[in-house]
C-alpha cells in the first residue's frame, strides 16, 4: 500500500464513530495480514490500525490516550470481535487475526478485552494466561450468581479452552507467595464437576492441534493434571478439609486411568510434580519439627495425620500415573525428590517397586484408592501369589475392569481419600 493510500485509509476511518471504525479497521487488517504475500510495511500498518481504531490506545499522532476504553466501549468491542471472528470461515485466518490482535507483547495491555475472549498460543502456564484465568474467575465466580449452572456445559462447547483454562487456573492457587492462596469454593466445585462429567477433559487440548498461520509454531499443550493434583495433595496440610477436594482427587485419578495411550506419555511432567509439591510438604514437616512443644516427639511428627494423608495421596497419584505411563521428563529426579520426604509406607512401596521394575496391581474402589504390589500384600504377609489373588483380597469389577480389592474388614484400614 502506498503512503497516500495509507493516509487516505486512516482519514476515512477517523471520520467514523466508534465502533463502526473498528469494524472497518478489522476488514482492512485481515486483508493486510492474511494475504498470500505480505510485507513489513503491511504488518506495521495493521498494528497502527489495531492501536488507533480497534483498541483505542493511541490518538491520530500516535500518542498514548489519556483515557482508556470505558467498560461500555469494551463491551462494544467484545461484541464486534465475537461476531467478526465467527464470520471468518477459514480457521487459519481466524487464528492469524487473533494472534495479531493479542500477541504476547500486547496481551498484558489488552487483558481486559482478552479476559472475555479466547485463550490460544500463549502457553497455558505463562504469566499472561494465568492473569487471563484470574480475570475469568473474578468475572464468573466472584461476581456471578450460581456460576456452576451457567458454566456446566462449557467443557462440551469448548473442551480445548476449558482444558487450557484449568491448566492456567491450577497455577494460581496453593502457592505460598500468593495473596489468595486457596481457590474459591464455587470454582473448586465447578472444576470437580467438570472433571467428573468429562474424564478426558484434562487431555482435550492435546487431542486436537490448532490450525495456525503458515510458519507459526504450535506450543505444546500442558494438561492441568499436575496442578490440580497439587491442590488435592496439599489441601490436608493447609487445613483445607472440604470434601470437594476428596471428590476432585478421586475424579483426577479416574481421569488418569482413562487417558488414551496416544496421549499418556505427555500427560504429567515429572518436574512439575516434584517442584510444586515436595518442597511444600517438606516445609510443613520442618515447621512441625521446629515447634517448641515438649510433648511432640519425632514419632508423633511422622504420624501427623494431615501430613500422612498428603503423602498417601502423592504416592497414589504417582503410582497410578506410572501404571499408565502418564509421566514424562526426568522420572528419576521425581523419585529422588520424594525420597527426601518424611517416611510414608505407600511412597516407600512406590519407590522400591519402581527400582525393582516389578508389576503392581491397582486397587480402585469408589471411595478408596490404594496400591498393592503383587508380591507384597497389605495383609502383612509375603504371600507371593503373583499369579493368583491373595486369599485376603477378593477381586471386584469396576466399569468393565477387574481390580484386586479389599475385603470389608480391611477397608477400614485404608485411608479415605
């Protein structure tokens, strides 16, 4: 486009009222960035049109406006973007426009708009995505009445977005340096309902590759499993005893078991588990040891119910993930990190069995989840019945799968999750 044509285009748009000028600017932006052959000059012009006519960030001289968009103007722009993006039939062109409107360099400036549109290509655990998730929680869980009913169908409507949202929101809680450390109950219940109703939701972002502009590199999707497991594992030591954590934990274990083989090897990053969970449990343990209470000896510390429940959940999650090959990365580093944790029978079994590389049977009941080695049974004897069941543990069927279960008398000994 020549310099005179560029000037004429801007003068024409300046004569229009907002939001009409934004609609016309979007038409020209798509023409410039989605052409078969584009240029640096065209890209610069499209950026100018976005800043002045779409997001109303600069004036005609390129100076930053003193007054940002009002909430009403933001609402108008949201309506325009929604309608315009839906009218673009080609997915590659649609994603090209979106990624240019909300690039990594401008996402922070346009977060108030972005928080109500779509999450793509920024990385679900990036700072921008976490801010986006935080804005969505504020809009739909703090301000809205009864959000669970309104958002119940979201995983069916947009499973990839929901999975990315869960990954981002999982990074915002159970971190000691955060002002708001625990998720609101409404959000927690909604997440538990989503995962319960949609077992494959956590890997939805990995099941379909986004159609991107030519030359663009798709970022690998990160599942929310590790982050949500952190909520459930750390909840006991932070006195978060709501039953919803137990339900979410059980649903997550079921989701791990349902992961398709094609996705299983990229479901849980080993360093994500070790770096975000082990240090916080160790901190809790050391804090117990440092308490000046003469009646609290080392044995009592190791038997602390909250800590042992957290360790049990950690061990259960790791073993079930290992059984379906769902953990990737440096597995030895993960196992070394859990070796530094306080003693826990289940964790020690997991570590020893992994070292010996022997098969393990998973016990998976409705309210109980435990791991039983084939050789070493929880009955306390070395029954060595690897090909048959131990007489203490009858088999039972769950969802078409056969698991080795506990008799009624021994279920009382299993920690309730």
